[in-house]
């Protein structure tokens, strides 16, 4: 989700709710401790130099159970980020502490923000020869009676 869409969704809601993709709710008393420009420069497996830039929002949960961050306050944090750091319409990434700091993409389902686990992938499949995934086949689907239960092959 881009920053512009994230801000639009914040304007549509009255309460902030973040949920992990497995349905676990981020405790309602979370804080946003950082709004940062994360820049990553790297060379992919095909030798291409790439740059990624993201607006990273770090969610943190403390023991102040009555704390509630509202959408207007988060809009203010993002506006300050845009005024002082970057006005680019960046992808939004969420950092959230579990066993380690997890990084998530974010979607919106009409009522809440859903944290989407990020996945690694080959960025140069045309240059980095990755063997195709082997197709799994049921032995019984191959036909014949030798490898069927009771067929006497084992």
C-alpha cells in the first residue's frame, strides 16, 4: 500500500486497528515509535543494482494499557514525515516486535489494517537459473497395479 492510500484509509476510520494475517490483533494500546524513510540499495542475484525506499512505521506495545493512538494523530505523524523527510508516495511497511522485529506489508479490509508477511523471491529469474518446482504426483495416478496397496510390489 502506498502512503497516499494509507492516509486516505486513515481519513475513513475513527479507530486504529492492526491485525496480523493470522487474525491476531495488535494490542490496542500500541504506539508508533518511528516513521522512517528506509532505503535499501542492493545488487540482485542477476547483478542488477536496485534501490528500494519505504515509509516504515514501527509499532511498539508498552504497559500503558489505556493508551490509544487515533487515526488523526497518525495522520499528523505521517504529515510531519512528509514535510521533513520525504514527500514521495512510498510503499508503507510496518515493523512490529514479536520474537524478533517483523517487517510487514499492509492492506486494508474496510475496517482494519492487515499486516501482510513479506516474502523473499528471486528478482532476476531470467538470469538466475532456478530449476522448476517438481510436480507432485500420486503414484496411483500413474496407472498400473504394481504400486497399489496390496499390489505386491513392496
